[in-house]
C-alpha cells in the first residue's frame, strides 16, 4: 500500500472507532422512593453480568418521598439493566430486584 492509502485507511479506522464509541450514551433517569423506608443502597448491573457494580448512592441515601437523578455512565451501549434496592435495617421491606430497559424510561418509582 502507498502512503496515501495507509493514511486513508487510518483515518477511516479512527472515524469508525469514534462512531462506535459515541453510541455508548449515558443513561439518565429519575429514581423516586415512594416507600415509607429509607433506601440505603442502589445497585445496577447490565443484564447477564453476574455481579453487582458499586452502590450508586455511595455515602448518600434516598429518604421516603425523595427523588434523585441517576446517571449510569459505564461506557456500555446496552439498555437492559438489573437493579437492586436495599432498605434500612429498621425497614419492613425486603431487598428488591427488578430488570428494566433504562434507555426507554425517564423515571423509575419504587413503591411498597
């Protein structure tokens, strides 16, 4: 290959890589706690991944009636996520899990 062909192939490869990378968008939605218990931990993981990722809240909690904007910026281009909700120890609620297509929803409400 001559230098011009190599340069053209390199440029096309860079554009293709950029296009593939740009498909992975952040998932943003509002999480509302419509229970009477404090939501202490919230985990997400793409469906099919065997382990939960880090607690989305970190040191924060979501009190009853409160909402928070959640951003999942994991660089993946998937929509189906498993979610795990863990409530305070004094709560009557059990740990809850759900699976949703987060690309299609703007909000998620957890309730009793």
